[in-house]
């Protein structure tokens, strides 16, 4: 009789709360590690904090996430982040397509020089067929992708001179990160590119070991590259843009109840939406207040015309064609088509 009452009780609990919750709750970790490259006050770090906060709030504290900025879970080596997520050393991440492209070749699509002319084009990729294809690829690699955020269009800065043509770039030592695509792009432009992590880039810029770098304006500003790193020259050429992707390790995902999965997904979508708004603030006409603020700090800003960008595009065309094959001609064609239709 007692046994039966016990059984009925368990059954009632299962009906009321669902099996995964009862069984799964015990499996939940005390802390889930969220990896990002940049912390606060960069939009990227703000996004990590917001996601963390929303998960806590919406899960009633069942899921406790802690952000580890500086890609500290992989010793600052941001190009190893994706592998660490797959292996379970990282539970959640908001990662740049640039940093994951060494492991996920197709993510190089956003690093194709001058593929995306504007935010509409970028949105056409992340919000369209290309974005869906990329999420499918990620799903096949032990991660659950949830939302697209944004680091942003990457602009070129240096400590030496204004850059308006490839000739101006000649011989400048430019820090890049990610796949060899960046090395090939800058080599094609006559520069002298060198690969290093963000952690190494900041001191290398400050000491003058490298002359320049490329990053979104929000990063340029929050890292104060105009001051300590003497980056007095900025070229707005928008040659590539890196979206951010909110992901969870697959095993971690499976250990959560359906309700908690929904919570984490919705929190990601909301944090990502806010992140995109923040990343674009002040850099797109009619509100270009961030650009004006940078100019006000004594930085020489060159806004390239479409014709001037075209010259850079032409100089990097061979690199583009080579990488189109490497990434996959079908995916590239799909991307070009989506962008054309976004106009
Ligand atoms: O290292 C960079 O340049 C950064 C912070 O933008 C990325 O993580 C791609």
C-alpha cells in the first residue's frame, strides 16, 4: 500500500512538473561558464551580462551563469574558444564568427572583403538562408546556436598616416586575428599583417610593435585605442563585419528541461536584439554621433566613398575568388543573391 502511494505521488509529480525537471534538476551545475572575448563596457560584454541576467531572472535562479571575458577559459587564445565549447570546457559563449572560423570554415563568409556593403546586407545574411545554413553547420558540431548578435563593421586604424588607397597601406604592420583570409587580404593590399589575439594586440599597439588594427568603432572607442595606442588615423571602409553568435554546448543543452531551454533561448534572443541596437548606435547616418565623438578626440577620420572602397575591392578580388571556393561556391552565391535582393 505504502509503495503504491509512493508511486502515485511520483506519478502526480511527473504529471505536474514534467519528468526532466525532477530528474534533471539534480544534474544542473552550480555554475555555467559563459565565454566572451570582450567584457564590459564593450557592447559584447554588456550582451554577456544581459544574457546572464535574463537567464537568472527567467529561470527563477535555476540556471546560474557566470561570464568569463578575455576568453580567459582558453588563456586568452580566442581562436581556441570554439574547440573548448565542443569539448565542454565552456558551457555557453557569445563568439565572433572571426574567432570560430578556424574550426568552422563557412563562418569566413563574413570576413570576405567588401561582400557586405551595409547593415542591410549583413542582416540579409544572418536573418536569411545563409544564417540558417550556418546554424545547421554549427548544430552538426556539438553546439546549439540560439541567436545572432553583433560585434560590427570593422574599420581600419593606424598610428602613421591617413589611408585612402591601397598605396597608403604599403608596409604598415597591421594586427589581425582569425583565419589566413585576413593575412591574405592585407598582404594583397600591400600591408604587413600579423596575427595575434586581442590580449596581445593591445600592448603591441601601445608599444608601437604594430602600426594598426581593424575593429568596430565601439571597440576602438571603449578600448581607447586613440590614446594609449596612438591610433590617430581611422579609415571608414566597412570591408567586413563580424556578427556574434550565442551558443550553448550540446550536452549542457540536453541536460536542461524543455522549459529551461526555452528560457535560455528567449533570453539569448532578447540580449542579442539589444546588443545589435547598442553595436549600431552612433555609427549609422543620420546618427553618426560616435564618429563625431571620435573626431572630437583628435582622430583623423577618412570616410571612404563607394569609388574609393571599389579600389580596395578590386585589389582584394583574387583573395575573394580563392576563398569563395574554399568556403563553398554555393553558399557564397546564396549570400551574393541575398545581398542583391536586400537593396
Ligand atoms: O580580437 C578582435 O579584434 C575582436 C575583439 O574584435 C574579436 O574578438 C574578433
